[in-house]
C-alpha cells in the first residue's frame, strides 16, 4: 500500500495552509507554535494510528481498489496497525508511557470491530443497529486539493492545500471520521457546519456539497469495543462560510506572522478545564487544561508553573 500519491503541486511551502493547521491554531495558538514552529516532540496515541490504518485500507483497497472480502480487508488493517504500533512509539495519552503488548492487542481488536461495522454498513446500506446509510458511489479517494488565495485585507497570497478522502458521484466531497462516543467528541450537524475543513476543500475543488462519513466508535460498560453506528452528515457550503473562512485565515496569517516565517508571531495559550478558561498561573497541574494535547507538560512548565513547584 502506498501513502500519498506524488503531488503535482510540488513540495509543501511554509505558506501552505491545511485544515489541520488552521484547526490547531483556532484550538490553541500555543499548541500550534509547539507543533509547527518549534517542532517540539509529540507522541501519537493508539486511536490516531487506528484511524490511519482504517483510512488507508478502507479508502485505497475497499473503495478505490475494489477488494470486497471483509475478512481480508480486516487482516490488512490489522497488519498495517500492528506495524504502526511497533514502529511509531505510541503512548498512553494520560501517562505518556509506551503502550504495552496488552494495550496494543486491545487496540487491534477494537479497530477490527469498528472497521468491520464500517465496511458492512457500506455494503449493506445500514449499520449494525438498522440505521440506513445512503452513500453514493465514490469516484475517487485521497485527492490532493490546492488553490492559490489572496487575503485582501492583509495583502497576502497563500495556498490552501489538503487531502480529500472522498469524491462522490453526486459531486459531493467527503471526509471519513472515526469519532469517539465521548460527548464532547460527538459529531453533529451543528459541529460540522462550523468546521473550516469543508469550506477549504470546497474552495480547492469548486464544489459546495459536502458529506462527512461518521463512524461512532462505541464501547460497552466494561470499556470493550462494540459495533459502531455509521452515518453521514450532509450540507452545502454557503457564501457566508467562505466569508468566515477568509476572516479566519486573515486572523491566522497575521497573528502567527506566517508570511515572515513566524518571526513576530503571537502564540497565546488557550487552556480549558471543565468548560472554563484557565488562564492564570498557579492552577494545579492536573487542572490547568483538560484538552487532548501532546504538549501539556511543556506548556504548563513554561506558562503556568508556580515558582515554588
């Protein structure tokens, strides 16, 4: 299996903006600085690797490649995930300790259950709970989009760039999401229409119809994986969405000083705990921020640690 196709747009430039870059900045400018400017070391978790394995095999082999044998597809995913778990140093997200063999085994087992639910839902037109799944045929997968864009209020020329999971025969673009059933992570229409990703993809590809394919990863009361619900969220990108995107991009480019290689960028931490902003020094280490983030330790140490700690 290959990774990304060779790009016709050349190497990525520092002024290229992907949905993930913009999303990280909006979530926390300091997190963006650690990731993209200072390039601080970060650790991936099992969930991210599970998502990568499902994406690669589901998109490349099942949808694009025409492989129809569910068990064979699941074995491909398991082999891919096993390699990632053994080579990419995944960590437990709270302790940052390396995953032990039992945790890796559970990760592969969980992924197989959720992936099987996804494949069967697409094949059968309904998920394991009888919920209908009306998914048009796909005509392409893993398409790189790229478009030049002028930001008029700050006189900057940038490129929007990213990889689009799905292109459907009804001209919709799409993205596959393996989502936790934790209440803060649940995907709704209200959440989907506030995302910049569909608007950026729409700008790149010139079509306004967008469809998220959502796999709600479920677990029972003993924390064991069970069949997911599989559904779509569909909507059209509007003119107001484009206006919002331009404003967001201008704020981003200006704040991080993107055009000058971040030389005078401002990267303010944006911690949150139990829905409340925690922006003062002296907060307890375990409570200064409740976001999922690889940089909590360095952020706390540099921005919030008290002198007597």
